[in-house]
């Protein structure tokens, strides 16, 4: 099946470009200041570059929040509310990939790193599940890098971290 799916990815490597001019603005919420102070995010991230700060947050979230796939999304989807519900509270208060990625995205935004939550949809009309990850803009590499707090990982190729699209292209090829 691996060959079938990678073959499909390779066949479908063109994306529609409607030439729309999209402008994205990042508005920092006042809640981010509280998030930084309550969870000491500047201490967690350390003094390194954007990439090392993102990795430190990734590891910290993955180590302190339990993943559970059948989380009912009954908690407001903000980092502060999700942390209040799940931080260091074990399996009974675990959260899913959407909530974990949202929390990581908001923590990155709170420390000044541009980030976004991305839904990775399956390539099958029979599979209605998906996975959610975070991508952060890392100045050191001049590109978006994927971070997955569910599995505490990011992808590398020849020592360089990858975006979601770069990972997809490598799988397809």
C-alpha cells in the first residue's frame, strides 16, 4: 500500500493556483501575555534561534500533555484553556492532535514566532480522519517548518528540517 499512496502523491503533485493575492496578518492577543507569564514560555524556549525555541516548545508540550485521539473538543480551543484542562494531568485529561497543535501554534505566536495550525487531509475518499500539525516560520532556514506535537517530531532531510509540502514531495518521490 505504501507504493500505491506514494505513487498517488507523485501523480497529484500540481496544485491549483488561482493567483489570488493573500495577505496574512498576525494579531497578538492579550491572552498571549498571560500565557507567557503563567507557563514561563521565555524560560522554556531559552535564548537560541527560532528553530531551537520551537523545538524546546515542541518537546515541552509533548512531555507535559497526554495525547488522546478521542478527545471530545469540549474545551475552548485556546492554549490557555487547553493547558488548564490538560497540562500535567495525565491520560484522563488528554487532548487530540488539533488541540495539541493549536496549543503549540499559540505558544509560538506568544513568543513572537509566526505559526499556523495545518490540517493534513488523507488522500482517500474512504478515510474521513485527518491529522493536525503546526508549521512555524523559521528565519534561520527562511521557510515554514513542520512541528508535530502529537508525536514530538519534525522531519529532516540531509540535516535540514522540512515543511509539510517538502515532506510530501519526498514521500512522493
